[in-house]
């Protein structure tokens, strides 16, 4: 289990990772200030040792933002991974962005 400070962006990223099967659970708790996120990682069921997240790469950084139009939304590991984008319609996966025909800022890739 991982605890991290809560923000709307972190909450949406965690929900996407949960929906895509990379996390087992996401719990947002409130306290006096900011709140916390409790993330439960998912592991391989056979051995219990291998993480569901093999790799993660941050694409857009504060010093070098990465924006793509809708026809250039990247495919990660030939469709085996996901790219997470921040668009005008909210934070979503690469598949959702292609379906809706929107581009945006590529935040990270997960496989």
C-alpha cells in the first residue's frame, strides 16, 4: 500500500490505473488539509511477486511539455500499455482520446 498527498490530478491518474488493471484499490481520505490517497498495488497472482506495472515513463515535464494532436496520440508497446493524456475533456487514456478524437498533453506511459 502506498500513501501520497491527494490532488484531483493524482486521484484521476490513480482511477485510470485501477480501471486498466494496474492497481487493486484507490481510497481517498480527507483530513484537515489536503487529504491522502491510499493506493493498493496489484501483483501477479501466480507468484505474488511480479508487479502488474512493468514500467512507467513520464513524458511531459515542466521544462518540456509534450502535446499531440488527435491523429498522433501514441500507442504504447503496440497496444499492451497505455498512455495517459490530459485533454480539454479531462484526463483519459490513449484509447479514449482516439475514440473521442481529441489530443492533448501526454503525461506518462505505463506498461
